[in-house]
């Protein structure tokens, strides 16, 4: 490099401040300028700095002309569209993908047929249009399953979790718990036996589909599941700590425990873990949220206008 070029070179910290203020589309184009630019933009410190100030986006899915369409929107009142995806780089054998979850701009998709067989498992980053096909877990005969996806900050690792309830199994304990680590690129079986015995992971109407009712909150995945006892059902929250691969259970208030999980959604509400109960009249939603995490003390409130709740929407920040 000549002396003149050295004098005119922009300091790296100043360059980072400039790049952080740019939209993701521009940054992705700049990766192609040179090896040094690509190295700076893909550096973990730059990515973390960019994520810290990035505006949340919503990934919305709809069906049109028998096609599965995705689009990115700004998280504002008018839901201004940021990106439209015309042709995905992957296709679903079953007709459409199940969205397991999303975090840090990465979406986890599963392709599950009507017999409950998993055809593919994909991590997709829509903002940079990159995807990764994951190895499938070992099959375990006819079963119903629920999935989870999250990021463990302590190990800097993305994980996919599968909870399986085998159908017509002669085993004493007809359940399996598996976790996939992106760092290790492998599945592991988790040894977990709930104190109160086996439970069901999907509503009756969804047992042969890729049912997923989960949320990642405080580094822990949560699902709504239920037990069948004496011809009655008792719903509760199953948890999985991404930092130590341990399962746990959180009991719901009696009023919620009696509700079929088909009518409930586990979510994050006002910085708390929450269960949303959609009333059958579709005009109101009961929101029950934890006063303090891990306690059974839930507070409830009713939202009369349920139209403001967006279905099939996944919020995440831009990342690559």
C-alpha cells in the first residue's frame, strides 16, 4: 500500500460506525468489495454491534395460488414491507413448511408429511437468503412430536429440540427427548423422565402434523403440553434450558390447566412468559402472564379486540 493510500484509509472503528448505520442490503453488497471488507462485516464483534441497534422485523407467511409466500416487514403500525421472497431456494414435499421458531434472524423450518414423517429440517436466514439443511433425527416408529428452536448465549450455539410421544408403544415409557447442536452438528438423546409420567405433546387434531407451540424466553424453551388423567386433561408448560440441556415443568393456574392446548398459545408478553387463551367466539383473548418466572403465580387480563394479534408472524432481528 502506498503512503498516499495509507493516509486516505478510513480507520476501522470509523468504518464500523458507518456500516452499522446502513441497511442490511447495502452491507451484504459490500462484502463482495474485498477480503478486508468481508472480514470486517463477518466478524462476530461487528455482527453483535449491528444486532444491538437493528430494528426488529416480522416474517409473515401467506398462501396464494397454492403457493407458500414469505415476506419481511417492519414492525410498525402499517407493517411496511421490506423484502418479498418470490422463489425459495428449497421446496416442501408436504406442501408447506412448519415454522418451528426464529431467533437472531434465523428461522427453523420443518417439512413434515401427513403421516408425521419429517422430510427435511432447515435453518434459513431470509435477510441474506442463505439456508442450511440439518441432519434428521433417528425415527422412532409412529409418533406425535413437538419441536423447539433457540440460541444458547453461553455456548454461542443454536439448538433444535424434538419431544416425541410414541403411538401404540409397548415400552414402559413411550417418550423420547432429543437435541441437535449446530456446533456439534449432531443429535443427542436427553435422559429425562417427568415425575408425573408421560404426557401428550400435540392436540388430538394435530397429532399427525408438525405441531409446534413453543417460545424461547430467557434462554429457555417452553411448550404447552398436557396429561390425560381419569378421562380429563391437565395442561402445563414443559421447559428446556438451552444452557444445560435440562427439561423441567411449570404448572398452570387451575383455570388454564383445564383448557385444551389447541385453544392456547405460549408466548412472551410484556417481558414475561405468557399463555394466550383464544376464546371460541374469536372476539377476545385471555392473556395470563407470570408475575415472577418459575412461580405458579399468573395474572390474567382479557383483550376484547383479538384482531390485533397476528397469526403466522415471527419477529426477529437481522443477522447473517
